[in-house]
């Protein structure tokens, strides 16, 4: 089964994703795809908090800030909690001095390959593209790329849910128990 979770920052997406992944794994292999590449103390603190929250859940952390399938292709198949599409897209698009215009397609291909490889997958993304603000061209290109990746995952996933103010709104399918 594949699940897509979206919502604003600090709405409980990661904790819900952990619960869903654990339920889907049914005692099988359980991977946490860690995509954040830390750039400052705040990032380090967030990573440390997420690691503490996963303690005792049985997750094997797979660091994959870029090139997702290189990190997974040699591992036995299992259930993957992918956190997050948002960070992966930023890592791939902005890793050099110029924006990588090929990154959005590459990210979508990698996420589809991971969904095909995994026994089950839960994808987490941040809903950052609905406000009426106007941003610089790089940010607008990033927001469009993320929205396209999210839409593609929503089409292919069995269940799609949004977290808003602590509420879970299921838009497609049924979330696993």
C-alpha cells in the first residue's frame, strides 16, 4: 500500500506517518528515509527530535538527501516512511550554484521507483504552494516542482490525507489501521 500525507509544518505528519508505516510493516522491515541535509543548528535539533521520536519503533534510518534509489537499491525490500518530498526536492534543485532544472523530473522518477521497490510506502510532504504570495523565480520554480511531484504521488498512492490543525482529512482511499 502507498500513502501520501501533506499539511503545514508541525501538524503531526511525521508522527502519523510513523504510526501508519508501523501498521503497514506488520513486523517486517521498516525504513525511515531521512532526506534532510542539515545546514544549521535548527536543522540539527529537528533531526535529533525526529530520531528521539522514532526510538523503539524499529525503523532503520536510511540517509538519502539526494539520489534516493542509490540508498535503497542494495537493501532488502520493506516498508518505507519517506520524510520528506519537500526536503528532497530542495536538495536536488539547489545543490549547486545554479538551480538544477532537471531535478524535478529526476525527483518524480526516483519517488516512483521507490514506490515500485517498496513493499509499502508512506510519503510526507509540506503543503507550501497555496498562498497568494509572489516569490523570487527560484522559489516559484521550486513550489511548482513540489506541487507537480505531490500531484503525481497523489495519483499513484492508494490513500491521500492532509493534516490541518490536528485534524486528519482523508481525500482518497482509507488509511491503514
